[in-house]
């Protein structure tokens, strides 16, 4: 029996019927040229690979009344095949039909009586393509762990050499539930530790509240928009992709990071969407950005993440200035993260019993307008693979990330880089976001706008005052880089 750590317990306790705690992905498979490819062979392939990951055979054993952290126990009646279901996408099987059907399946919470994952094999796509809809509870792993599992579950070539059969040893097993005479003293000990931890966190929060009085970035209010209402149980999915090489070219031109450009494309799409719905606020929207705190080489299946908040500069009209403003905000967020160890996820997970966390979550869900917004949207960027993956011999053509929503955040944007493209996955509340595909399609439009703005600036005479202001924002040496056009561009 393995007790969940505080952060994993938090992800389990935050779950409600309307805000399930799983994340996932849509993998679009192209089986062309693969003789014998079908559901049975695919299910056998997936089941064999999943058996090599012992955590997929664990289930939750909760403590009565939620007084202590739950534990992982072995699911004695478990077979991976029972978690892999075959379904068909309604005709004609295009992207919109796939999104609607996958959103419906994704909306349903996972059954806590079973291991907390499932896969839907979705047939009926054009060209005999197949989609795999993955659902994995966040209490089992974070996005980095999920990405790290791909080499175990997938292949790097269509016809790989046979893998050695994995034999699970007793240390890979979760074990049986502990008897009450072990659980009770452990619960008492954990309760005492939570009280001590709460005192430490309250002191850190008080210190942070005091320093924020003199920090304009910390005092800035988060404006409310339509997708910050009461989140219901229906999910909408939408997606789009852009070239990784083109994003890197912009990164080099402006002296920022790939993540800064990803945030800028997301920001531009949201700005366009809010303008079209006559609700663009004067203040900038904020994004909660999960950051991995995993040590290099740590490949454990676990949760090791914290959130930092960054301005999305949605109130900045100029596309180039928006990127630079976001770059300044992400750099400031990293500085604050290093100087300030207070993390709301850690405070909740380490200080409160599961029952108390659930009570807080339901209170936030019942009165969303009265709850201060930590951010408007969650934007997560998970690096993946530059090389193609294969499942049962079929090439993974596209990987669409899907994530979870919280009671006051009806929109999540998760991004993965795969095989030369950056894939944006938009998960939203179906009642709060009326046009999810407008958000998704706004990303490639934003990239084109940014490229055109850079091209115009390259052809124009340099404005030295503007260049100095931008360099001050970037805090880097100013230089003029050659382009294929007359003139130059600013790089960092």
C-alpha cells in the first residue's frame, strides 16, 4: 500500500462531477500500408505495453470521511483490455465530429473503483485513420510524466525489434490495503504534520502578502471574462497546429523563448476572440503556467509541478510589443518563483485534509463570482518528440493535448511540440466558450500577423527610440540582424 503524496492527493480532492481531474490526449493514427491493422491487434498492442507500467494497475483506497490521504492499492481484478473501448465517430468523421464526440467521452469522470485511466479507440475517420482518446487522472501523474511514458507505450519505428518482456517485482506492486491499526496512527501523525505545515505556510503567505504591497505585478487584479464563470460538466475540444521552425525563427528574431512565442500566439487568439464578443478588458488577462520542478533524470511517474502566473498582454495591440511584454512577464514570474517559495498548490495539498480540500473546491464552484481569480486561463507547454511515434505499426500523425478545468477557469490551453509542429489543444466549458474553434483557428492567424509585423519592421527605417525601449524590456545587447530584405530586424 502506497500513500499518495500531498500534491497527488490535491488533484484527487479537487475533483467534482463537473470538474473531473483527468487530463489526456487525442492521438491520430495513420495505418495506411499496415496489413492486419485493426481494433483487436491495436488493443493487444496497447495492453501489452501498458502491462509494463505497474502504476496503471493501481486503484485508489480512500480513507473514510476524507480524514487522511488516500493510498494506492493493487487492483486484483485488473486487466488492461477492460480499459480499452472501441467506438465510432459519427459520419462524416471530420475534425468537428471527432471533437464533439471526444469531448462528450472526455466529460465523464473516471470510475474511482477501477484504475484511473481509460482509452477509447475511435474509428470512422477519413482514410481509415483511427484516433486514440487517452484519459489519465492527474493524481497518477503530471504532463511531464505522461510525455515520458510515450517511449514505453509507443515505438520509434513502424517495425521495431521485439521488446523484452517486463517482469514486475514486488517493489513495483502497490500492495493490499493496510489494516486499521496501521492506518489510524498514520492518520494521527499526518494530521499533526499538516498543522505544523499549515503554520509554516501561513507565515510564508503573510510575508508574501506584505511584500506584494510594494510589488505592482503582484497587486495587479485579474479581470473576469465570460469563461471565468461557473464551470459545468460539458466539454468542448478544438485544436490547431503551427510550424515549430517558424516559431523558432520568431524566437531568434526577437531574442525571446519558444514559450514566450507560444504564449503570445495564445494571447493574440484570445484577444481576437474577446474583441469579437465585445468583452476585451482594458487590463491584461493572466495565465497560470504549470512549471515542472522535476530534477534532471527523474523519470518517476508522479506529480512534480507548481504554478506561476504571467501576464498575457492581451491589452497590447501591437503584435511585436505583445511578445516582448510577455517575455518581460515570464522573466519576472521566474524571478518571483525563485525568491518566493509560496505555492498555492503546495499550501492546499500539504495543509488540508482531503475532506477540507473538497469542501473548499465545492465552495468555489458554488460561488464563483465571490472567489478571487488566480488567473483567467491555464496555459501549459509540454515538450515532446521531434521524431514520429508509431502505435501497432501505425504512425502517430497528430497529437492533440487535452487538459482539465477548475471551478472558475472554463478554458485550458495545452501545447505539445511533436514532429516539427506545435499542437495547440483548447479544452473549454461548452457553455462558457461559445466558439472554441475560433480560438483554435486564431493561433495560425496570430502567427501570420506576427510574421507580417516583423516583415514590415524589417523593411522600415529603424526607430532608435523604439529600439532602445524594446532592448530595455528584453535586457539584452541590441544588434541589428540581416534579413533577406532591405533593412534589418532587432534580435537579442
